[in-house]
C-alpha cells in the first residue's frame, strides 16, 4: 500500500518528473485525466484505524513478490496518522515492512508519505467507501499529463478471508464509480503469520512454503486483463 521504496520503473520516473509526486511504483496507465470519483463525504478517522488486510489491488511492479500484505493505521496526534505496511516476501518467506505518515486533508482524503521529504499536501489516498468493520475501497489517481493518468485501487478487508458479501459490497463501490475491476489482482492471504492482539506476529509452521505465483497469479491476471 503506497510504499514501494525500491522500484525504479520508467513509469515512476515519468510520474516523478511530471508531478513531483512519488507513489513509487509502476501503476496501471489510463488515457486522459483522472476521472471524477465520489469519495465519502463524511469520514470517521478513528473508526478507520487499525489493521486492514489487502484483499486485492491494481498491480504494482513492487508488490509482485509480496503476500500477506496488511496495513496498520494508528493515530499519532490529531493531525497525524502512523502507517505501517507489512508483508511477507514470497520468495524468502521473511517479513518486511515500511512505515510512513498520513494526514487527513479533507474528509476521506488522505495524504500518505513514506519519506521525510514528501509533503503531506496532496490527497493520494481517497476512501471511496468503507463500513469501517469489513471493507474499504481506496483509490489513488495521478494525472501525469492531460493525456494520461495512473490509478491504484485497493480493496482492503478487516479479515484475511472476507465473506463473499463483503467483497460484493466493496465491488459495488467500484461499480458506482465506473472503476474497472479488470486490473484487480487478489493478494495472497493464505499461509500467513497470525497477528497477535499485542501486535506480535507468530509464524505458522508452513510459512516458508513458497507459493505458486507463476502457476496461479499470473494466469489469473492475464485472464482478468
Ligand atoms: C489537537 O487537539 C488539541 C486539543 O484537542 C488542540 O489544542 C490542538 O490545537 C490540536 N492540534 C492540531 C494540530 O489540530
Ligand atoms: C518492521 O521491521 C522491523 C525490522 O526491519 C521490525 O523490527 C519490526 O518489528 C517490524 N514491524 C512490524 C509491525 O512488522
Ligand atoms: C458512472 O457512469 C454513469 C453512466 O455513464 C454516470 O451516470 C455516472 O455519473 C458515473 N459515475 C461517476 C461517479 O462518475
Ligand atoms: C503476544 O501475543 C502472543 C499470542 O497472542 C503471545 O504468544 C506472546 O507471548 C505475546 N507477547 C507479549 C510480549 O506479550
Ligand atoms: C498496530 O499499531 C498499533 C499502534 O501502534 C499497535 O499497538 C499494534 O500492536 C499494531 N498491530 C500490529 C499487528 O502490528
């Protein structure tokens, strides 16, 4: 979720040069300017805090090697939110995380940054819908030029294995906003470390199993695209 410190994709350079905005990943490019979307008109920051598992998202170059992705949001003070994005590296089985900060700059519009040099001024994390308890639909769009934009869409869920109803609710929000689901790729949330109530992760015995990325995820993505 909005981190991707290591990517050096050409699209990123274009994005950086055009906009001075570092989203740090190769995002799905679309023709034209960012379309209008409907963000929530009221937003309860406190209710939004806590753990969100990444159910699916538009692909990023950087997250391809990751599974068990989740975010932990918590309030630092009345103007700042702490953001921890954690995942398991699929190839080594080792946990990894990045920490950042966010500010709410308008209802349901957050500016998220992972570097001290990034300004928390531009809404690069827009909540299109959430019931706070089961799903959240998050959107980020950057117009690179009037001719192109990059989008990221995430479906986040409070449970690693959400119900079909939860996902339907989330997808209805995408539909209401005319946002295509064709690029959504499900995040692997199986064989993941359990999160203890006290925040510690304890490993399952089979955490080190490498999963079948090539046999499952890639064909699924191709089929959906
Ligand atoms: C945070 O809240 C306190 C009291 O609730 C207030 O005095 C302070 O100005 C607030 N700070 C910001 C940055 O809003
Ligand atoms: C993040 O990673 C650091 C080491 O890189 C580790 O000490 C810390 O516990 C991790 N935090 C979470 C929430 O996973
Ligand atoms: C989605 O598309 C429909 C039909 O073109 C339009 O009426 C509606 O306003 C669009 N929704 C948004 C949020 O742009
Ligand atoms: C945290 O919780 C886990 C399981 O819920 C437990 O095994 C572990 O001992 C706890 N750690 C601390 C420091 O309390
Ligand atoms: C989430 O962040 C809160 C606040 O910093 C912390 O108490 C909690 O342990 C974290 N949970 C996980 C699973 O990292």
